[in-house]
C-alpha cells in the first residue's frame, strides 16, 4: 500500500526536519537562522523590508517553500526563482495575481488591459504581511501555486541574491503500485484516469508500464511540476 506522505520539510539553516505545520514556528526560533541574520546585519548590504513568503502547490499543498524576498527585488526575480527551483520546463509564460491585479510581462507597444501591471514591479510595492496571491506557470498545462506573505521585517538580506530559501518540503515518498519499492516515476495517464496511488512506479515497473499517453511514466522530482510537459527537474543551484 502506498501511503499519503507527511508534508515535512527541512530548515535551510540548521538542516532539521520539521513538520510542515511547525516550520513557521521553527524558523522564528531557529538559532542558526538568527546567527545568519546577525551575520547579514554586520555586512555592507542595504537594509530594506524583507518579506517572508510561503509558496505551495494548489493541488494538495505537499510541495512548499518558505522564502525571504528582498523589497528591492522585483516580481521578475520571484518568477525566475520559482522557475529555477520548481517549474520551468520550456520557458512558458507565467503571471502573478495579487488582489485583482495581474502582474505579467507587458510587451512594448501594448497597453495594459484592465487590472494589469508589469511583472517588473518592485516587491516592496506589491508585498505586505498578510497578503495572499497566486502564481501560474504555463497556461496550457498549468502549474498553479498559492503565495502567502506570512511576515515582514526590516533588515539586511541574508544573501546577495534577491531571494533566500528558508525551508522547503522533503520530497513526498510514495511506493510503487506494482511492487511497493520507493517510487521514482509517475504515470500521468493513470494519475488523471484513476488518481493516486496507482500512478506511482519504481524505475523497473515504469519501464514495463503499458500507458503511452503523455509519453509514458515520467521521472519524479521534488516539484509540483513533476510529470507535466517536458519537466526534467530543477536548475542547478544556487539560484
Ligand atoms: Zn533551523
Ligand atoms: Zn513545457
Ligand atoms: Zn515496482
Ligand atoms: Zn499508467
């Protein structure tokens, strides 16, 4: 029997594995995160508003990221980060929606329609604690993410990059539907036709699997983009 995985995650500072629901509390008290903050404060970086955001997939929320976004960065930086760590397969279009405003790439010569703004908008002009929004990548085979700003502080960014990873989920563990070994593949045809858990397969059973729609079983990654389009894993860190 495949089991529903727990949505645990790892703190990027101390490496501890924490239940998904406890990660916000852990980050607030993690001594190693505090040491990283103290070190950043002693640096020459510019103090600015820093936003703690949580990003989750909208399917079941098993995939999640805690990120800190520097106020001076733009939504393009957030987009690039999400593409690198999670979603990019072949450079599809994407957008953010916060409130009734859609942030996307506005091509020169076209006027913004209705509530549209350029994705080059600065994070500090959009984000504030308590704000909820969403992100969509690839409007053909979409991957949709929920974004929530769960905190805001004034300080120096922890790295020289626009975004810093605070924590992320551990890859959900599934067992092969045929033999019970750890599943390294997913069949999207079975996933769409019969749902979980029958769609998860080990490498050997993925090879023998008869489904041909969507190109047969696909390799699994720690990403909500797994199995979609030509997704072939994250970019090489650092982002
Ligand atoms: Zn920690
Ligand atoms: Zn694609
Ligand atoms: Zn198997
Ligand atoms: Zn199948």
